[in-house]
C-alpha cells in the first residue's frame, strides 16, 4: 500500500456551536476554536474537522446551507476562518470542512428561484414530481419524519427531501449544478482548507421510486468528476465521505487511490448495531461477538485496498462512553480508556469527537420538551400524536437523541462549564464539575493523557498503521483481543468489555513484551491465562 502523509494523523471533530464561545453570545465560534488550539496541539491531533460553518437558517444546525460562500455570522467572518487556518498551520494541524452537497436549505437563492418558475434555470437544480396537494408521488419516509415529498403551491409540484422539509435535495443529474458545487469547493481550497468531509454523499443518486439509491454506480462517476475538478487539483488534501449505506465492496471502490474518488469513508454498521437512531429507534440486542466480527470484517476487508475511518461516535450519535462503555463514576475513566485502546489499535484514521478525550457522557433530561434537535423535536411530536406517554418518549430520547453529543464542551468548573460567559444556546451537562478539561489536565492518570499517549504511539509505530489484523478468540463473550503484524513486528491488543473480571486462554506469552499502553497500574496480563480486571485493556508489542 502506498504511504500517504495523513496515514499517521488523528482527526478531531469540532461541533463549533458547542465548542467554545469567545464573545459571550452563547454560541461557539471560530475565535473560540483559535483560543483552544494549544490544547488540541498538546493532545496531538493532526486535523480538525469542523461541522458546517456556511450561512444557514439553522433548522438542522448548519446542515441546511443557504449560502455556500458565506460564513454563518454566529461563528465569525471569513477573516476569522483565514486566521484559524493560519494558526492551525503553525501547529501542523489541517482544517477539514464539512461539505453538504446532497441538499441545500429551502432558503438558498437557488431553491427560492426554483420554487417560483418551472421553466427557470434553477428549477432543475432540485428534484420535482407532479401530483396533487392531497396525493403526493410514491415515496419513502424522510429521515427526520414525514414523507420525502413536500408540496409547493406556487408551482403545483412536489420537491424531494431526504431529511427535513427545509432541506430540499439537489439534482445531481444537472451538470450546471454540479459545476457550481465544484467551483465552490475550489474557492474554499484557495482559502487554505486541506480536508473535506462530504455529508450524506451516498444519497445523491435517487432510485426513481421516492428513495435514494445508495448502491448506484453513478455515485462513483460523480465523485470521480468532483475529484477531477476540485480535490484532485492538489496533492495535499484529505477527503472522507459519509456513506451510511455503503457495503464493504463499495467502500473498497470509494477509497481505492487508483480510482481517485475519496481517501476514506465513514460507514455506519457499528453505529446501527444496537438500534440507536436506526429504524424506529427501538433497542436492538447484540453481543460482543457481533461487534468483534463487524470490526474484523472492515479491518480485513480494507487491508489490501482502501482505508478505514475509526470512530465510536460523532455529532449525530449519543456519547460513545455512555453507549459502548460504562459512564458510572466507578468505571467511566477505565472503560473510556479501554474503548480508546480498542479503536486506536486498529488500521485506519481515528476520529475523536470533542469531549470524548475527557470522558463526556450523555445528558439526562427529565422532560422531553428540553430536547432541541430537529429530529428529536419531530420524534416527540409524532409519538405524542400516536398517544405515547411522556415517560416512554423520554426513554427513547435519552438513549437516541443527537442532543447527547451537542451539549457544550466542558472546559472547567465555572458557570456553563466555561463554555461561555453568556447564556448558552444549550445548557451544559450537569456533570461538568466532575468531568472537564481543566481537571483532566491536572491528573496524569486522566483519560486526556491516555488519548495523548495513544495518538503519539500511532505516530511512532508503523505496525499500528499498516499492520495486518487478526482477531483472537472470537467466541469469547467478554474479551476483545486482536493482533497487528508487520515485517516481523507484532502488537497485541486485549480489552475486557465487562464490569466483572475475565479470563482468556493466552494465544501467546505477552509477559516479556513491551507494554505500549495499559489502563491499570502494574501487574502482568498473564502467561498462560490472560486475567483481566473490569474494563482492563493492554497494548503490548512482542
């Protein structure tokens, strides 16, 4: 495999609105990010992925763009962004921009014109179907509730929207529309943006039956064209596509360097393993064996061609620690370290979501009306109309809501977790006095310093970047163990996913190996039997 400049880096996702507010208006901004760059440099990240910062009416917190060339005023100015890019460059950090190319806002000038005149230039920039007001075209359910078709009385047609009614889908069949998008990408490249995350990019082709064709070969055609006229014009860019519906075979194609499409993709098999935010939000049971086989599938499947992105959560999912670990005070730190060990030992590019490095957890609201995210608001309304009790609605939101990941970053024990001097757009999680950056940096045994060490290990050890993956003892109900090997070097990772001690027959003697990282003090993993404490994790080179 050809080595790339970005293979050793770790990326950090910033949800700007909730990261750091510099001016007291209660909303995070670019100057707030700039003020925390030394913190991110200390952590060791090589890229920051910033959630959408283009102008937007914010029905979906920036994923509904009304002007692709303008900066949302809440976040700052173009000059602020340019300063951010320069300050990142000083620290060997690249800025990754979130591109929303499947849809725009219904307040975008293109759509405003499209909804006025069937014969105008911009009408074909979107997807329209005939129908009557009481009889929409055939269609599936939209992600944020309701039908994918929305009636437009002015021109007596329906427009298509994968997500909310405020987010009409763009018509990728229209060549002029595509050229306009490529020109916009080049504009941001000229501003110094060196990375792009392509939101919902596998939804851009429709199946003709009111749904998206996420398996269409046409997606690859469009991506190759986009690469040719934008990303491919520079050799120092990093691209990742959000492809929630991709298969392993398609991911190989997306991230095959020879095809010149994307550098890697976000696939969501792990994100759907327990039913969180998938289907009807009902809980789905799974075993550790299921998780191990899923991880093995993607690790082995992309070993020879393609590249993985490694993540346990982002702005669209509940907190990883609350979901896959144990967020009780007793086990929060040690289980957070175990999860980090598991993911950082694998092949691919790790992505940290803001706050994961200090162990931030899901928020616990006692009233469903406190949830703000458009998806949660629509869910609550629909279930109330169906007669669900407040208790049942709240139980689903506690587990599934995207608001869990969007509470303000917890910087210190001051008011609003040090996020703002004003009134925050969303209240901080009440546990900020126990979980915050300031206290984490004072504690050498904190999760923060554990992440810092893992990031450094990946820069130092090629076996963690390019080594082959082999799952060990796949049937063990509580222990997830695997090895990475490259040119005679081997690293073994052993993780106990349970809150009780566990034992596993040793596949090899690790007692003489070099311990790269361990989330408990002292002792040995064992020679013939690997004995593990609750949530214990080892990474050992042999």
